[in-house]
C-alpha cells in the first residue's frame, strides 16, 4: 500500500513539474502582429504599400512539451505569414467616422460609420485574455494556461465561417482580414492601441441602415432592442424560427460554442404593421475551436467547464452548447423545424460546398488544417438530424428564464417577456 501511495505521489509531482516547465516557456501576456521585412515600423510610410505580409502572432510558439501539455492547437496558423491589404480609415469607403470603442474583455474593437450611415466593426485578431487570469493562477505562476488557450482559436476562423455560412444560406457579417497601420486619423486616443495591428473588418450586427439583401428592413437590432420592440408591439413581432434553428445548428457544425445573446443581431423586416426578425450571427472567434493537450483536456471536461467544447468529430456534450437565448426564443418550437433545418443544412453543405469554402483562406493556411476541419464538419453534418433532436429535447426540458438575457439587464420589460419571447403575461 505504501509503495502505491509513493507511486501516486511521484506521478503527481512529475505532472506538476511538467505543467510548470510547459507554462514557463513564455511570460508574455499579449503581442501584436509580426510584419515580414519591416524592422522599424515607426518610420515606414505604409501609404506606399497596398498590402503587407504579416503573421498574426509569435506568442504561441511552442516546443514539443508545450504541444503535449497545452496542445498543438492552431499554433502554426498564428505564426504563418499571410498577405493582407493595408487599411487607411480616412479613405475607406469614402471616409470613416469613429463612433465608439467597443469589444469585450479580450477583443479590442472600434465601431465605424461610413458616409452612407453603414456601421462596421474593426475587431482585433489578437486577443488579450490577461483580465481572465484568476489571481490564484498568477500567484502560482500558471497564468500562461489561460493566455495560451487563445491558440485553440483559429486566427482566420471567422473568414471560413462566413464562407460556409454563404453556402448554408445563413446571414453573416462579411469579415475581411486587414492590417491597420498607425495613422493620423486614429489620433493620440487610438493610435497606440489600434495602430500596426491585424483586424477583422466586418459589418456591425446592429444599425439603422440595411446592408443586407433583405427588403423592407426596418432596422438591424441587437437582442435588447428587439425585446423592447416586442414589448411595444407584443402581438406584431416574431422571429424567423426556422432561420434561428438553422443558424444554431450551423454553430454546432462548425464547433462555435460561444453563442450567448450578445453574439447576435436581428434583421427586422416590416410588412404592414408586423415585424419579423431574422437572426444575424456575429463574433466567430471560437469557430473550429481546436483545444488539445493534457491540461486543456482536464479543464474542458464537461464536469468542470461544460460550455467550452472542443471541436471534435462528434458532439460529446450537447447540454453545454444550449444557451439561455435558445430557451428564450425556441421554447414550444416543434421538433419538425429542427429536423427539417438539419436536413436542409445536410443538403446545402455538400462535400463540394465544404471544399470550396476553404478557398477564402491563403493556401498556406488551408494546407495546415483544412483536411482535419473538413473531416470534423462532415462527421457532424452526417449526424446532424440526431443532434437536432437532442438540441430540441434539451430545450424542451429546460425551465423558462427567471432572469434577463445577457445584455438586457438594464431594460424594463414585462415578467412574461423576460421568461421567453412568446410568453404572455
């Protein structure tokens, strides 16, 4: 018995030692792009160039031990150079205006408006998760476990997700990868934070002007404003349930587990006095989330962190993918809508359609992981009807909401509308 205890003790000490060796490979918490062939960025006149070759970040370089302990993830994509256009905001689409600074705790973003009133967002490809590091992790010198987890997100996943969305008939924000050099337009307020960085330029998921192909659009609203519209017109506002179910099943196909309420906008059509809201997915930072390695494998266990679901060939824990907004909008939705939309996606996302979607990636990026991602999408697609039934079952079994949706905490709506979109008082 003593020998067994000693063996367990030695194994634990060995594991802890490997963890510390792995996470101590870098103490950096944030890094911007690496630009090829330019050493002195401050003195480069980028107006002389229409494009540059950049690597998203060298922060996630790893040795073999780190690959084993913290996962190979998408490290190669982060350090691989790609050619991207240089963006000057004073001339983009006739000249931009900065509306406000936005973004979550990890993504730095600027909301922009062009001369026609269309809203855009510049969202940083590089993330800064330092605020998510628990104090205990800092005290123990384990902060790199959290910082390094960004390598599980593909730096250009949003571009591929948009391409697949196009094939699947799902609204998206048309993201493009761009390099924004330091420029007079950004001024002292924004130049240090946003200059010389890689961004996704995409349409905003809200705004008064309609940039979509839909007709008779009243406005593009966030969920909070859609709820307020529903409060004012309780019998006249509905959502396109088929479109939302299809969009949510698509999320599951591409392994995008982070789909809370603030990740959605709604294109609201008005016909006579009735309003119909069509879902608009935004923020694809966690599409194709490839979380590997010993440490992340433990942390992402469904009994420890049920919502952070690695992108594998099979969905292993559906309850972790069901969000309060699913309950809110899809309560009392017939299972037939779920199975019908699953079959629609299966018909639209053929092998050929999936293969063609990867053309939006530079060849060197596609070569790295297209085969693996394709295999996972196809596997999930082939089982999508069963996943749809399980998705419906979980929604049916969940209780109605008893608190506001994320982002809607500051609005006043009736108790019934807080429970679900179609609940009456």
